[in-house]
C-alpha cells in the first residue's frame, strides 16, 4: 500500500513571543492525494544538546480517517513541560514536530523551528 503524498498549505502556531511553557495552539492545513486510514497527528518538542536529543511529547489528535483533498489539523495543549531539561539546553533553537501517522506508520514529519531566547530568567519562544 502506497503512502499518501502530503502538501502542507498553511501552518499557524499561536501564541508567539511568550514563555516557552505557555499553552500552544497549532493548526496545519494540508492536502492529501489519497485517503489516510487510522490517521492521527503526534506533536513533540525536540531539543538537541551536545550529548543527546531530548524529546517532550506534547500529545496527539484523535484517530480518524482522512479523505483525499483538503484537510485541517488542530491541536491545543495547556503547555510544553520542559521541567526535566536544563534551562541552558533550552535557550537555543528547538523543533516543534508534527508527525502524521497512519496506524503505526509515519506519513510525514512537519518540522517547525522554535527560536528560544532568555528574557531575564524566563525562556521566551
């Protein structure tokens, strides 16, 4: 079975210029060349350090079947929990990754760079 081709047409990430740990709303508009069965989006925040890659799982959307053509994904989370990561590792660029899955197979990774800077003691995205 062939994997669907995904064409991302729009991405919105809100809010911006806010604390890294604040709530996050993500919307992705995309087109599929064929249906995707048992589809869900998994959202992760990825931080690369010198020694390892740290992954914070933000959550996933409900499983549904997607039709060919135009589709929209919406995801909201109350915050990004980076409490287990040293602040020095966070004050750089991170990656917000949205992975469209069909069952256990990955269809596409949508990678969004998150620029993080320090404002006083606070990390701002």
